């Protein structure tokens, strides 16, 4: 029998509050991964034009590529210069020590992903991260169920079980939960179908903000339905990488330009247009 976690009575993290209030209003915040200065800039341009808040996400590979301190400073400076309300989030992390490093570096939010471990382990690991994050007043996201990762089979049935989700949230005190309701990471071979009924039940059972991973390629109407039924954070990564590289490739095939400052802007603008499009879908009443 799992005992409910007793959390100290502290003011919830800023992002936790924001996600909860968005969920209540049937709204969601877009969470975009960035990989370098150019993708970051494209995202920020879009958020600034539409005056929307944004969650900037980094994975371990992106941190390895850019360096933790540089990535954090670049993101913070970007939010400030574009005058955007935003949060820094660590996406899919399997390592407690990296989570600690990121919290030390000032991340507002972290995701501990122990979803491939047995339930008891997922609970124990997530709870440990929630305890740690409390010291930083940071938001914690965990995952329950099977959202296929890049290269993994999407055939596996592993939708989040609502009763298990209730137990998980109660036992860990986690702030936001990534759910498996039919989305997958990467591109879809066929149009994904989200199980909205299941989502609504999970929301009812858990009462916390829910997160949709694999936001790339989900039709607008399905995204909007999901938002109305409890998804308050939508992750977008694959489409950003894709549009950036496609635009860059096309641009480089057409000319022999070697000035990076000429070559990159079309790709930056393509990212910006994509993010604007997603923000418009998410913010449609
Ligand atoms: Zn994900």
C-alpha cells in the first residue's frame, strides 16, 4: 500500500501555478525544444509577436552540445531581450545528478522520466526528485505510461491507466504528468488518434496539469480537444528540428553563400512561422 506523500506547505512554483490556472481555463502553454541560438531565436520571435508565454526545453543532448551554463544564459537573455514570460525546463531526464545540476543552474522545471521502469521504481525515483525540487521551488513533471520515443515502436500498448495515475500522483506529489493517450515522439506514419475520453478520466482522477508529448504532427482539432480536457503543456520538438534543417538545406542548395548571418535567417524565420502557427492553434478559443 502506497502512502500519500506529505508535502510541506510551501507556495507552489511559478510554473506549477501557471499550468494549473491554464488547465482551469481550458488553455495550454507551448513547450518548445531549442538546439542552438538560431532555433531559440525563431521560437522567441514567435512568442514575442503573439505575446504568448513559452516554456523553453533542453534535453541532455542539447545541454551536452551547448554547455549547461551557455544554454541557460542564452535562454534567459533571450527571454529578457524579447520581453517574454518564459520558463526553462529540463526535458526527459533519467539522471538525478543532472537534474540537480540543472536546478542549481536555475531551471524552473525538470522532467524525471522513469516511465520505462516498473511503477514502484517510477514512484520512488519521482518522489526523490520532487523532494529535491522543493528546495528550489521548482516544478516537476513525470511520465506514466508508454509514449514511444524516437526509434521505438508505436505499436506497443501502454496508455496511461487512470487509477494508476491517481496512485502515482498521490504517492509522489508530482506537479505535472505526461500521459500516454495516443501520441508518440517523432513523425507519425498515420494520423494519430488521441483518446480524449481516457484523458478526461485521468484529469478527473489526478487533478493536476497534464502534458502531451509528441506534439509534432497532431492535427489542430485533436490538440484543441486535448487542451479542453486537461492538457496544459504541449511539447514540440521534432517539427522544429525538421523545418530548420529543411529550410537550411534548400537555402544551401540554391547558392554558395558562406556568410552564416545570411544563411541562417530563413531557417530562423521558418521556425518562427511554425511556432506562430502552433501558438495560434493552442490559443484558439
Ligand atoms: Zn517527450
